C-alpha cells in the first residue's frame, strides 16, 4: 500500500501528538485511582494508534483535495 506524502506527514504528526498526549496524561492522572504504568500502557496502546490513524486520514483527505504533492 502506498501513501502520499501528506498522508505520511499526517501520520508522523499523529505519532508525535500521541506521544505528547501520553506524556501529558502521565503528569495529570489521578494517583488514588490508577498508577503511571497503566496510564502509559493505555496511552501507548490505545491513544497512539488512534492518533496515527486520525493523522493518516487527515493527510489522506489533504492529499485528495489539495493534490498528492501539495506539501
């Protein structure tokens, strides 16, 4: 499967944002309800793939409407 440059850039941006959101979650979780290990695993196994998929979808839409070499 081949992805356009905007789609790959969107996926990369989604990856970076998934990591950033995981780090933010590690600073803000409720210490009486959970622990850092569970927050990190949830962020990396659930949040990160969704961020990458959302970035890939947005990049794909960008590529479709603006052209595959628009970035």
